[in-house]
C-alpha cells in the first residue's frame, strides 16, 4: 500500500461542505482533525454552506456565507442592479443525481444563467483545496510529504456521476498522480466511523468471531443513502465488512422538508410560481436565509417530547416589503385564512410562528418516504438477519425524524443514531482511506458486453438474424459477466479478449451495457442501456494474433476501473474509460 503522510478528505454535500485531515496512520476518529476556518463562520462550525458565487466570466468570487453576502448587500461587493452579471449557485450537488448524465449538463444559477456542472464543481473543490493548503502550508509544501486526497460520493450515484466528480477533482488539483485521489462512498465512510458503535450493539464476547448485520442510513441534505452490511469482528480484533444488499435510497434528504416549507409559504402568501421565482431572483440572499437558515434552525430544534412548543421564523424585511408590494396586501392579511390556528404572524418582529403540529405536518411529507426506502431493503431475504438500524448524516440530527423512524422500527430493530451524525461521513472518509474493511459489494445492475453469437432458432428473434460469411449470427446479444445484486469481491476481475474490427484499426472500442434486471437477452431491449465505452490503443505493425487485446475490468470497487494488455505478450496498453455516456443514445437513433 502507498505510504501517505497526510490524508485530506472533502465531504462535498448538498447543504454544506467539510474538510477533515490526519497525519496519523491509525484509523482513530480522535486523530482526525476537522477544518473550521471558514470565512464568515465561527470556529465551532465545521460545515460551510455549499453556495458558490462566480463573476461574469465564471471566475471564483466567494463561497459559503461570504457568497450570499457579496451577492446582495448595500455595502458588499455587488449592487442589486448588477446581479444579472454574476452566478450564484446553491444545492448544486443534486444535479448529479440525474440517472442519465451527459457532459453537456449545465447548472442554473439563482438568476437563471447557466454554466457546465463540471466547471461549478471544479471551482468549488479548488477553493476548498486552497483553504486547507493555506492552513497546512508548512506541512503540505514539504518535498517529502505525500497526500492522499479523498472525496466522498453517495453510494446510490451512477458510475457517470462518480466520474464527473473525479474529473472535477483532478481539474481542481486534487491528484498528483492516478492513485493519490480516492473516491469513498458516503455510507461506507460513516460505517468506518461508527464501527465501535455498531459492534457495541451486539455481543461483546470476543472469544469467538462476532457478527453484526446492520442497515446504515446516511440522511444527508439531498439524499438518503442506504447500505446493508454484514460486519465480522474476529477474536483478534480484525474487522471485515460484506455488503449484503445493493445501495438504495432516494432524494429524501433534509432539504425535502425545506421544500415543503417553501410550498407552505407560497400557498400561505398566495404567490404564483412566477411570483415566487421573481422573488427568489430578486432576493436570493434573503430567500436563502429564510428557507435554509431560519427554517433550518427551527427544523432541527423540534423535540417530539415537547409538543407544546412554538417555532419562530424571522422574515427578512426586504423580503416582506417586496411581497407586500407585489400582492398589495400586508403579510398579516395574506395569511389570515391560512390554518389560522397553526400559523401566526408577529407583525412587530416580522416573524412567522408555527405550532408543533405544523412542523410535524412538514416532516410527514418526507419521513414516510424515508421509511419506505429503508423497508424496501429490510424486506429482502438477504437482510433477514439485520437487527440494527444506524442513522448518520446532518438530517439524522433531527429529533423528530429520529423519533419517527425509531417508533416505526423499534419493535423489531435496535435503532441508533451516531453520537455525532454530522461528522460521521467526514471523519469516516479519512478513516476508511486508512483502513478499507470492505470485502465485497452487491451489484446495483447487471453488466455485460454486446456480442454477435450463433443464431438459435426459436430462442432468438428473427429480426436479429444476420448472415456473415455463410454463418447465421444473432446481433446485439447481451453477454453478461455480472448480475444485479450479485456479490462481487472488491479485487475481483472480469476479463475478455477482443480482436480488432479490421487489420487497419489502431483503436479497439468496447461498450459495457447495463440492465436493471438479471437476465437480459439483447442490449437494446427495455431496461438495458449503455454504461461505458472503453477505448484501447492497439499495438501497431504486429501480426493479427498479437493485436488481440485482453481487457480487465474491476466492478466491485467504489468505481469501475479498466486496464488492457496484449493477449499474446501481456504488454500494457493505453486505455480510456468513459462512463459519462448518453445511456439511451443508441436507442434514440433507431
């Protein structure tokens, strides 16, 4: 294993970003230091809001709270009349949740302007790198120092999304070589952080192997990311983890509750969609402060044991003036007929006062969806031995969310929350990079290649038949090498030998196809799609036999990796793997 002197992890989140470092090689959470020197934030705040401000040319201006203040303030960097010349991005990580990503993906800024997603992410990561390098400048500039950069990504993300993040990180300068940047799956990072807590939920007798089956739900700002594991702790203390169900989840993170609050405010103030959008564009800072600061504090302060409590959410004055001018009514008049017994308006303080019941109703639009995706995993036969549910992530801090999940599952499962849920992924990413205990993962899709094989009458479709040199072949056959939900060892490889299409070819292109089901027959049938294109540089001026290439694929890691050698001499060949492909481009052509 490569010897690294520093481990630096970036937890790139939907709500906020965090940085953790360690110069220790022991995977101990107490040895992992969390960066807290964010501009315009207190030293106790370890996550900076994921808000990015760029100038008219797409160059970095500010990040986090500074970005909001710079974008719209009387004494700040920018005047309101010039806001259309800048880009303010918020919650942009969720753009990669799309299941069919392409390289021309763009992200819309607060004023409607757009930039390529990879550009926005690259600038964000580069700013984070500059901040941590400035703080550690005496250490990281030493010639003998070798840094392992770590970047967290959701387990439920597609291979394309992971590659976009990796390419952005490389462009941001997070890789001195191909091995110095490592992607870590967020729930697996959290599992590394929570190992002692997970083990403490089971038997403590270490005279024999201890086995724990658990489900871990990373409740973040944008998504719920779920893994189910079998953890084995041997009598000598050695730990290994096997994934027993493929990663699962959905877009039901903490911001989904904020979205419900936004819908309530829109209805309460009788705003049309166009009116709401115009307010967001005119007051991005104040709207963000309302929905993501004021409400965020209230959301996390809801205590299920204190149902009599009321929650105040302050409306910025400029926002109130704009709304009242737009509707020609006071806010008090606008909300008069809206759930009068559960919503009040304090005109002196410009505060919205919500009852516990109103807050609970917002959570009830989201919590059942989280319980549904958790249950979808727990109901699988392979998870019948699971008896523990562990919650991590910033959204898991919510006492109301935890109580709803605990109440639903407590009769059958031990439900536990990490002691520091907001740090589990961040610190765990460093620990995971130091000591990777994952032995195998379950495949989220069937993978294979397209071949032309012998035509089988009665089995193959007639329209797939083609005759080549007098031989009846079947086109577009899906030749699978791994099946959905199959357990694959992390280091397990799959090899195939390919001849060049013609003697003049200097490159060999191999396409990897995916399927959502286990027994695909053709690559163009429903449920099948393109996953990746492998481009191998062929050896030149060689005999036909020596120009055959052996392609070696690993699909059990955090990302798909590929290498290639000549079939006859095992000479290494140059390979380019592209996972950011239009999954359905070939079907669109037909």
